[in-house]
C-alpha cells in the first residue's frame, strides 16, 4: 500500500518532537521532525526501536550512556531500555518500532507532552 508522508497529519510526541506515523500489522515507522534544543524525557517501552538520524546532531542517552548521533548514524534501542535525548540542532529522524506502537496508533502517547 502506498503512503504519502506529507498527507499524514503530524502530532506532537513530546514538546519539539513532531511525528507522522505509518502503522503496519507488526511495526510502526515514525518520521520525526525535531526542533533545535528539544528534550525527550527519559522513558522506556517494550518495543525495540531503531533510530535513523537523517539530519542534524542528536544526543541519545540509553541506559545512562550518552551517544552523539550524526547524519547516517543508526542506533538500536533494546526493548525496555530507559532512554532520553536532546536535539543539538534541528533534526530529522526515522524511528522504526517493533511490535507496532498501539499507544501511538490510538493517539495515547506513552509519556507526557512537556
């Protein structure tokens, strides 16, 4: 099935994190635009997450360890690993979650928008 990302209404995951999502039976793909300086609060979820940084510089903290990501970097976040992040610049990210993020599909975000 063909999708057009620009036709998907964005929603705010957390302050400064604006996502458009496609959900399949088994995974969620999130196209995320991040404002410079935006912080993602620490959280964890059962989903395995693969973060693909397309543009910008993003500091990802997983299990207390910081990782500075640059364009072309990919980071696999294990299931249930506590993680947070900060955009050093404006960023574009593609996140892939498995299994599907039912909480995002239904519009109930797993952590509070700040």
